[in-house]
C-alpha cells in the first residue's frame, strides 16, 4: 500500500529547528544500519563505534549513553550528578526550567534554583546568588550548575566563560552540566573543537543534541568526568530512555561526525540566521528592534503584535514575550537562502503596512 504524504514538503518556516525533517545523510545512515540482527540495548556495533568516536572529540574518559530526546538527556544527566537532596542552579530562561513540563523536578525530584539573566548566560556572580546554604537542612543543597550552549536566547559561552563557571562551581563543591541541545551550532559558531568548551573547560556531563540538527529521536548523555557522575547505566532505564534498538540512534549520532555533517548542517543554520539579521539591519523596517545578539541560529526581536500575527499567517514562528512584542525566529539545517529572502520581504512589507 503506498504511503501518502500528508504535508507540504516544500513548506519551511522559522519557528523551530525541531520543525525540520531528517537530513538525507541521516536517513542513509539509518538504512545502512538496518537489516539482520544486532544485539539490543546498546550492545551493538554502532553503539560501540559511537563510544570510540565520542572519545576522539571529547576526551579519552568520555562515556556515551544514547537517549530518545533532550528532556530525557537532561533528566538522566542531572540525576546522575546529584544526591537525592541536591539542587541545580540554572538561568531562569533555561529549557529545564521553562520548557520541560516540570520533568527535571517531577522526575528527578531535584529543586531548580533559577537566576534571571539578561542574555540567557550564567556567570560566577549570578551563580553566587543561589550558591549558599550548604549544611542548612532547610535548604535544597546547591550541588550542580546547568548551562545551555548555545543558550535559549541564541547567545554563546566562550571557552573562557565556561571555564570560569566550572572553576567557581567546582571550588564550591558543585558539578557542571551543559545542555547541548544546540551544541553543534555552538561548535560551528565558536569554530573550536567540542572538548575546548566542554571537557577542557571543566564541564562534567553534556546533553548532546541531535534532533535539532537533522536527527530523528536521537540524543545522548556524554559523561566527561566519570568520577562525578554515577548510576547512568540504571538511570537511563529507570527514566524510560533506554532504547532496545539502539543501533539506529547510535548510527544517526555517528552520521553527524561523518564527513563533518553535524558541523556542516549547523554552519548552514547559523549562516541563514546571520543572513536574515543582516538583511533586516541593512534596510530596517519601522517597528523592528533586535533584543539579543545573533550568535548561532536564533534571532530575537520586538515587532508590533498585530504585525507579528499577520506575518505568522504566512510564515510560522513563535512569540517569545508577547507582552513586550518579542518574537523568536529560528533557522534550521534545511532553510534556504530563498526562504530567508522571502521572509525578509514579508517582514518588511507587513511592518511598513503597519
């Protein structure tokens, strides 16, 4: 029976890189891993190879645990870092605080201690606002710091900034987690090896994203400091993140490292965001103000809400803070220059109409 396509495969917007499909090279990797029998639950050749490849990029001590999604990766990683009484210091805008349905607190059972930030980035001084109360039985103990790279605001931590956070955290007995849902975009923008802003900068565990960069239900927890993380071999199953047919997740993750697919895709997404912003800055329409630096593949701006609604009727994107008129435009690995240029024309026309 023929399979019916139920959507318009030529439609692309700027709502989220999650909207994009699976990269053709990833589909090819899944196909190559298919056929025959391979041992289930991660005892397969693809997962073994993934362990080797990850170590070449993150260091010889790295241990890799493929999971289904980013929320699962964050929950597994942070649970492995913390005792039952531990708490996590993170930015107020962090995905673990705003977009994971309470899973980090409900499933992990750990308190999130959030800090307001102007750009989504933590600093030692900001972390210090919640880094206190050790030994106080009335306070959840701050024992981990979670940063996001690139951040929910589209900004980046430099290797030196990550190192400053890690040094502060470790000196106060805390571990460091990096939510790397868009770690590939960060690596492409920073133009440095992964380990330079993770392992070598003092990060203890990373949630390595894939879904936002062309994969299908494939992410991973990468443990960089095994002495600080425990129980992941049990926690992954306990949190329903253990795949029986793991070879297909591992094959996809491997494909991102093959011929630099992950970096190629992320560089393209970043370039499309830069193209969008540059075009609007070159001939700014009335009512448009950018609110954050565009350092990866996200653009934040304020425009009148009525104009936003008219634009969204033609090209999908999200409000970020409707009370301020702030919107987010996100580019993906498959956005084209024509997509961007057409979107620019629509934005200009609707804002000038207003």
